[in-house]
């Protein structure tokens, strides 16, 4: 079987390496073991003000091994890793993991997943679409993207650069239960960030496009132009008086709101009681219009995966239905801590879709009538235990359903419990980023701190 494009190993070689590690661990006396063998390569270039600023070729490889000493509930776990694929290095890595396991405390929740939860049958998700782009071609693409941003206006006077990146990876995961699976995947992106200036005052904004398939990335000229338009529109920003008003979160920042929910129902935070949504399963957390589904088997999607980092099979499921929480995000360890079953979420979620049945972006502004459109959030002012929310923001003031002027140096504040229940509309202006899809989100009322 030929090698896959620029990889140094054939898939069968990765599988053989993983099995070698597992076999060595069992011979060393481990009660259980799992192993991840991976390699990746790629190219990233950034052009700034028409000239190449950075050119990076990356090539990485890794073997990570977890060894379990003793059976549950008296298991001990040790982990070690190496970038050396030689037989001697693999043996040393297993021995290092075993030594750690023998000297750690017993943990009644440590251990491999249940065998019946593993992905013994793996669907084809079409995740590998190589982009064999050369350095000169990548620089030219980034240069055209940035030039389009500068062409928007003479007020676009500086740039943080336009970046083109093509990344390729493959891996095999195996464990001592007999499971072995893996696949190649690609991640490509194009980004542009520019600075507008007028009368000595500056504003920056950016935009990016990411995907598995290079041909489905945004047109570089259109992306650069949009980044420039966003930066230009922010010139002349002003402060506003402190008030209570509706807040419309533009789709990119609306995705951050969904991120706070994901963190709050993550198994690690739940069993540590470090979440404002402890024991929220089956309870009304959002307004009734909110529905969130997880669909891990979407072809070519950025967060698609047939199994999680433990080999547990992923499946489509409802996370929130009519505002009621129907699912957590659990790996095997956190599931055992909570007396539940893994949801195939070790390592994160897989393609979350917030049902977006409201109007388009213009319609969302009209529905809000008067209030704040937030296009950027700053700072880390979220308390994960209480849900208290206070973040620096920038955006636009809206009157009579239309944008009137840009605003800056403000803070939007509330509590996530209340904000989730006050979601009044979810727009059809859907954006997909970081494995999450959502339109803009209108929250009925928040405190906006300004002058």
C-alpha cells in the first residue's frame, strides 16, 4: 500500500507500532493499556503588507501510552509519550508509563472503557482532502487576500497579516481490549486581520475560513474585502451611557455563549462541582426555543469523528431539547465519577448544531429594534461556578432596527442562567466554527456598562 501523500508512514505501519506498544505493556505486567500513534505535516505562511512575514513547515510525530496497573476499583494509571518511533524508544516509553502507574494512588474510576462501547465498526466520514500547495502559491494567495482588504479604503493603513495554512494528520489508536482504529484528516484555513485608521484613532477586525476541503474555503479576495469592511465600519466608535437593553450577539460571539454551556456540562466540571449547571440533566436551562443536537458523523465536518479519544463510538444525540438539558459531555472517567455512561466525549464534543429558525441578520436587527449588537468580546469575566458573566465588548448601537454607530469600551453583564432563559431569537445567519454551528443570538435584557 503506498504512503498517504506526504506522510512518512503507511497506515499499516502506525497500526503495527500501536500494537507493539500494547503488547509490550501486557508483557510488562500491565492489566490494561491504550496507545495513540500519530504523525502530521503542514505548511503555514503569513504575508504582512505584501511581504512574507513567516513561513513555517511543520512535521510532527508522537506516541502516547497509558498503562493501568491493577483492575478497577484498585487501578493505577501512568502515562508517557515520545516522538521517537524506534523499538528501543517505544519500550522505554512503556516502561516509564508503567513506573508511573506503579507509584500513583489507586483510583476506582481509572481504566479502559467498557468493550461494548468501543467503535468496532467505523463509518467513512470523508475527512482527508490534502492541499499540496507550495510556499510561493500560498504566499500569493495570502497576498491577494490582504490586498483586497487594503483596497477597501485608504483608511485601511496597516495589517496584522493574511495567513494560509494547510495541515494533514493521521493516527491509529489501539488498546488491550483488541480495539484498533484510525484515519487521516486535514484542516486548512485562510485568515486576514487588518487595521483601519482615521484622525489618529485605530480599529482592527478580522475574518477567517476553515475546512477539511481546500476548494470549499472562502474566496481569498472576498474574505480579505470583508475583513477590511469590518475594520472600516468600526471607525468612529463611541461610548454609550450605562443602561439595560436587549443584546444581539453576532454569530461568531454567539458561539462563545454555546461554549460556556459546553464547559458547564462537561463531565470534569460536573463531578468536581465546579459548574453552575451541576445536576441540570432533565431541567429547563434555556428558553423553550433552544434545541442543540450533536451530529458526529457529518461528512467533511471539522469536528466529525467515528470515535472519541478512548475509542468509544460517537453517536448522534440531542443535547438540549426545547430548553431542557438532555445530555452531558462525558468520557469514561467522568462518567464513572457521576455513576453514568460515557457519551463518547473524551477529548471534546462533535459537531454541535443550534437550531436556528429565526430571521436573517437584518431581520434580527429589526426584531431587536433598539439595543446593542456585540461583535467582539474581551476578557475572561465568566465565573464557571456561579454563572456570573461580565465581559468587555465592542459592537454597534441599534435604533429602529438599524445600526446607527459603532461603540467600544463597554461591558455586558448578567448571569448565564438568566441569559440562557432570555434567549428570544436565534438567527438563520448560521456560522460554523470550532465544531459549533449557530446564528446570531438575541438576549432580551442585559446590563450594558458604559459612561
